C-alpha cells in the first residue's frame, strides 16, 4: 500500500488513488461540490489550538510532531484513516498549507508507513 502526500491545489493524477483531505479547515477557493476528494477526515487534523501554536514555523517542528502524535492517540478519525489505507491500494493525503516541508500530512504519512 502506498501513501502519498500533496497539496489539494496540485493537479490530479492517476497515481493519486483514493484522495483524502486531512485538513480541519476547508481549503480556500475550493467549492465543496466540485472538490477533487473522495473523503474529508477533518477530525484527523491537529486541533485548532495546536495548529495556531505551530503556525508552520520550522523551529517548532519537532515539538509539533510530538504534540500532534499525542493528539492522535485514541483518535477515531486516525483509526478510520488506517482502515481506509488498508482498503485502498493507493491513497493520497491532501492538505492546503503552503509549507510543503512542515505540515501535519507529512507526520500522518510517516505514522502510516
């Protein structure tokens, strides 16, 4: 099973497979009716408090990872995500953040490997 990560604004490809939006907030400029996703698992995203604290600041990255992992313990949406990955051979986790090297989707990808 393969778990890829990409911005929701990037072009769709056949390699994407099952597309899961993992952001708590709906992406700006995208209509829900025509969004290129299969499911939105907003509850798997970091809490609002953690997201605001982190603010995509690279200096906070390691602390963010630890805090986010703690939030995922016992998270039903994270369990649902693991089941979806078992069910689908190819999965792409979608996020809307501009920072492509410090975002929660990358943490999820690592945890799911």
